[in-house]
């Protein structure tokens, strides 16, 4: 009986994450004042595809999620989890890496934005793949 309860809880948690993703897509689309058809065109998909995503019936491929994040101008992490990934405190144990992070302040705004976009993409891809594996299992 406990195993069944754990399985039901696990399924509910997966559904909740899928619902959060769906709600984030719908909310961001509306904030950008886009119709489902307009969003579909912007990412090269069929409008029914957007409907299925927003209804929580479909998890799109990573490239589609990346296109959505680009259209919405948000990091992938925000689109998937609603989190902006801004921790209150950062502790970096690797001192060489920490020094590189400090040196980022010497870059101009465009260079920092490019590096931030790259880091967001790598980290969000990892999170999205973990999310997809969790939903699939």
C-alpha cells in the first residue's frame, strides 16, 4: 500500500511540474500579447502544438523549448520552473573558477550578456533534460 501511495505521489509531482511549465507558457504568451497561432508561427510549430503544450498534454523537444524561451526573452530555467535562478548567496569552492567569475565584471554589457546567455543555455538544458526524464519515468 505504501508503494502505491509513493507511486501516486510521484505521478502527482510530475503532473504538477508539467502543469507549471504549461502555465508558464500560457502566462508568458499572454504577457507578450501573442495568440497561440502567432506563437506557433514564431517558433515554427502548428497552433495545435501550442494548445497541447498549454494544456499540459505535451512536453516539447528541447529545441522547441529553447525557441519558446527566446520568443519570451526568458532563461530556459524560468520557463521550465518559474525560477529566475537568482540565489541569495553564492559559494564557489573552485578558486580558479571564482576568479573568472569576478573578472566578468570587467567585460562590457554585451559580452556579459553573451556569456550569461551561454551559461543559461547550458544549465537550463541540463535541468530540462532532467525534467523530461523525470516526467517520462
